[in-house]
C-alpha cells in the first residue's frame, strides 16, 4: 500500500500482481487506522492481510 500515490498492490487471480487506486478519503482513513494500530502493542504487523482466500459462495 502506498498512501502517497493512493494505490495498493495485491495478488490477484492466477497469482498476478495487480495495482488498484483509491481516493484521498480512503488514504486518510487508512493512515488514521495504521497510526491507531501502531499504538496497540503486539497488534501491529508490517503488512495488511485482509484474507487468506476469497470467500466461498
């Protein structure tokens, strides 16, 4: 995730790296979240991992 360019890199289908952009409001919210997360001992990780795999439908 790069807050300066307002974009995120992720691994998509077929293990291909992809980049998606987000807006300034999302960048601000992510910045606030990361600062708050850093204050909690043992919680902060060097990366954001949202899910191991896509949800099954």
